[in-house]
C-alpha cells in the first residue's frame, strides 16, 4: 500500500457517498456471500436496489438489472465454475452475468467490459426456465432471444453457457436478473463446480501491510487476501503496540463507509499520532469476541506485523530552499509543521514564523516529540520589476526565424499562447503580435512586438509565348508590399500585351529583387506548301522546309 491509496480511496468514497444509500442484496456492494452449494429465493424482489444502473447494457448482454440479486465469492483454487438457476415458475426468463472484480470495484462494472467473464440473457421459446453455466453449450456470451446461430452479445441461442474457468485468489460477483418480473423466485445450485473451493473454509490473511514510516505519522494501510465483513471490525479486533501507547485504531474502508457489507482494503487512523521513534507492532487479536471475519464467517488468524519508525532527520525541508523579496517589503518565513514543539531562529526568536526584510540566509532549529532538526532558506532581494525588451517590430523573409528572449532573473513568463518559457521561437510564416508577461516578486512587466512576413517572389515565365494575332496576353506579377519596374518604365503589377516584343519586369520587396524576361510573338494564319508532286531517282533525296515561327509539326510517320 502507499499514500496514493489513501488519496484514491477518498475520491472513490466520495463517489459512493454521493449516492447516499445503504447497499442491499440487489446491489453489488451488498452481494450475498456464497458459502453453501444451494441458495433458494422464494420471493423475487422488485427493482434494482439502492445503487441503480450498475449494469451498462452497451457492454453487457443483459437488459440491465431487472429485479436483481447479487452474489459474491472468492475462489481458493483453480477450477470450473458451474451453476444452474431454476425458476420456481418454469415459464420465467432469468438472465445473469458474472464479473471478475479482483483488481476492480463494483463501481467499475458499468465502465469496464473486460470484467465480464460470462453472460447469458437468452429467453423466449424454449429458452425460458432453467439457465446457467453448466457446459450446456460452448458459448460464454449470449444476448436476448433464442436459437440464434452463432450467438453474440445481442442474440442468444440457448439458456446455458459453458462452464467458467476460475483462478485461485480471484473474487467474482454474479448478478441474477428476473427479466420476467414475476414474484415466484428461484433456486441457484453451485454444487457441480469442480475443485474451486468457492464455499470458503480458509481463514483470511493480510496480504499487504503499509505501516507508518516516520515519527508523527498516523495511518496504517492493510489489504486482505479476500473480502472482509465490514461489521467484524469491532473494538479490540486489532491493536497497535509500541512507545507512547495506548493507541486507538479507527478503521476506514471505501465500501464499508459507503454503507457496503464487505471490502478488502482498510486504513486505520492512529490516535494519538505516533510521537516517538522506535519499535512497534500491528496485531490481529485473538480474543474470540471480536474476530475479523471473511464473507463466509471464517475468522482471521492472530498475526503480528512489526515495524520501526524513524526519528526526525537532522535536516529536513520545513521551508523552501529559496525565497524572494522585493526591496522595501517584507516576507514571512513559516517553518511550522504538525507536531512541532519548539523553534529557534538564528536571531534567537522562538516563533514558528520569522518576518524578514533583507536578503540573506536564515536558519531555524526545531524539535518535536521524535527529535530535533534544522533547515535554512536563502532570501534573495530584487530591486525592481523585470526589465523586458523584445525589440522593435520586425519583418521576416522566407527561411528566416526569430527567437524572442524575455529572460530576467528569478522571474516567471507567460506568452500570448500561455506558454511559460523564457524564450519564444517565431517561424518565418508566423506573422502576428507576440506578447509576454514577465513577473517577479516585485511585479509584472509586459512587452510585445509585431512580426510581419514577406513571402518569396515567384516569377517563372517561359522564354517565349506565342499567340494568334488579335489575342491579348494578361501578365500579373502582383506581390504584397512590392514595387515593379518594366522594360519601358511602367511600374504597375499588371499588363495587357497585344503586340510582339521582349518584356522584362523587376519585382522588389523588403527581402529581395527578382526579374524575368519573356518574348511574346503574335502570328497570323499559317500557309504550308510542300510543292508539286515529284519523282525521285535512286540515290536522290528531297528536303521539305516548312519553318514557321511559333509552329509545331507532325508528319505522316509521327
């Protein structure tokens, strides 16, 4: 066990306590312990107890808790669980589900589908009447209905599942649901289970023991190897022996304090807190009057768990290693802690606190019933609020980055996006306003700057463009915050070209100057003439020349 258990226990307890009800046999927390082969329920209850909707129908084959009863048992050895539920009225439809809660709680059943080990909700037709896990089929999960092949969480085939493999030391709960809602009840027989020892005859034991570690601690944590009846923790069932006694041990359990009937994890508050270093022992007492009992009434054997608490170290942290002070003001150093009995600061004062208004190293000696120790703190004085200068507004070109640095001694930082580093990287394509708040003990300074981004100029003209006479070529070299110079002195970004010529433009931004040139040719209708038909003699050749500016060619042979 650990102190993490204590915190999580409190959270779970609040969850249970919020329901404000005492569990009944219709609730997982009030489940009936299985301590005999056969249980007879002559009258079926209605509703689903005080803890409603414990079954999540989206992850379970049943329709939920319909007039439910719960059972709980811990397996002492590996084997096969077999049981049969026989309704007193043969036409009744009973559903059921088995959960492994060894490493979980009743509260987890509704959220963790992995806790289900077997489930059957088959009904209607020849699926009403007796049901259970007796090996009557090879299936582990069967939903509603009858004679579906194969069955699944939504559809059933038969009222009987396969026998259920059980693991030694695991704890299981069985929820039986009266889907029909009749008042006639049923009988449930576990007698065919093989080699399980579910009818518990084994004494419970403490499997984990977490004692107080230091002088001044007041909590003991224990975990039993099986569930324990809440009402069996009577005065005198446990005892703490050691210096400074006698001690009173007050038990706490998530399930028990929420009104449940059983749990396996318990904490004990020690009163008064352990106030001396030395040898102690936690004891399960055998007095035949206040035995600690498991669910089947088996008493825990007497046991002693020795432990030793440590004295307070010579140097421990009762105050922080560093504190900050703004010149002209004062701060209070507080060395107080539970159980402290005396303090002495380096100036001779004996209160648990010391008010200081100057830089320096301050030491305090302290003591409690367990011993004495000392601690010190360095007080650093700052003269003013932080000095921050992010610089002037700037422009970034393609590929450039900027690292904003707001570093200031003993300060904290918060940027416009709530990041808290002293520096902030700005990428080339991240224009915007960047703001930082820098805080020290004296106050806060704020600075900001504007970052603009100039994208690269992209000119990629072809060497020549050919158009038909009468066409118009539209050229657009627009770019943010740029200036333009054409070959003829024109300085706009857009031009309409209607005649032949060489055109050149120069685009200038804050970051670069880029130019490009293109020849524009306007052509009229082409006239292609190969000449008259002709005859070639052997060894003669004929060259056809159809060169036309701006033309492409395709001959008969491609």
